[in-house]
C-alpha cells in the first residue's frame, strides 16, 4: 500500500491509504491467523479487523494459539495448520 498522494490515478482510497486497482482486484479476502481466541490486545485487534473489513473485502479469523501450556498450544497449532491447508486446497 502507498500513502496518500495527490494526483494518483488508477486506484481507490481505503481507510487513509491508496490501494492500486490491480491489488484491489487480486486481494478481496484476508485471513487473520494468530491468537484470536486468547485474551489480550492482539486478539481484540484481530476481532475488530474481522468485524469491520474495508468495503468489498471479506475477513476471516483462524486461531493458531491457545491459552495454557505446551499441551494446549501444540494441538491448537496442528488444527490451525490443517484448516489452513484445507483453505488453500479450496482455492486451487
């Protein structure tokens, strides 16, 4: 993304940034991967971004972290990796 500039052609403005039209056509979906099911600021930001994506965009969440020790973190990581592989296969 480029910062706002005057006289820029061939794109559109979204949330204070200029997005070239080629990127807009190719990127209509975003997947937030991370600690979205744990308490804290990062999860709050991820949920806010997923709830209010820019116009014309779809945002989804994928939890790759779990609160607790190693015994809860490893299964969460494996599950998110499997879900991510399924998502990639569905786009192919």
